[in-house]
């Protein structure tokens, strides 16, 4: 990762409440093993999960996606916990792996209430991949809307 370069502003991909990674009911995320960042407890309504940064969709699954910016910084958005087990049910892709996207562009349509009704947590970790913990500064606490700044990555 580049040292002392411009900060990347990572935006909220969903509406809800910024709760921090410690609130994620999965030890891999809550302990920061995937990387630093934060999490959003999403609004329980159908909606779109959007790109948190400008970049290219490097990985796209119905329940998770990674967008890598031109600076090489990759951000993971994981829609709920253990949602891989749903095999795409309840999710609809709105983009294609390899697409260039702008921050705020819809990537996946989903309904957090359906995830929760199925006995899974709809909490969404948003993680700076391969980042040092000290390079990420949480900005949002409490209510957030799609496109609000969530954290900064130096």
C-alpha cells in the first residue's frame, strides 16, 4: 500500500446504523482478521447495496463484493453473516464482476428483513482489505445513509 498518499473516503453501502466491527456476530470480522473497517446494522427494508468507493468490481457474489480503487485499495462489503449459505436466495446482482463502478452505484439488491427472518444476522461488515488498523479512521457512528462517509483509509 502506498505511504502518505491521499486518503480514501469509504462510503456507506447501505442505510442503517454504524455499529463498528465489534458488533459483528462473527469472530473473523469482529476481531478484525479480515481487516479494519466498521459495520452497519442495516435498515430492515428492501434496498440496494452500493459501491463504497470508485473502482472495479474484482469479486462479486450475491452476498458479498470487493471493489478495488485505482490506488489498489480494496473494500469488502459483506451483506449479512453466514449469508453464503443462502446460495444467492434473497439477493439480485445489479452489476457484473469486472465492471467499473462509481461510489454510490447499486451493486446488489437485497432485503435485510428476509435475511433476519431466516435466522441470520443482516449486519454488514465493510472492510479495508490488506490495511493496517492504524490507517483506518472510523467517521460514522449511529445512523448512516447510503453515500455517507463511513471511514477514511490513509
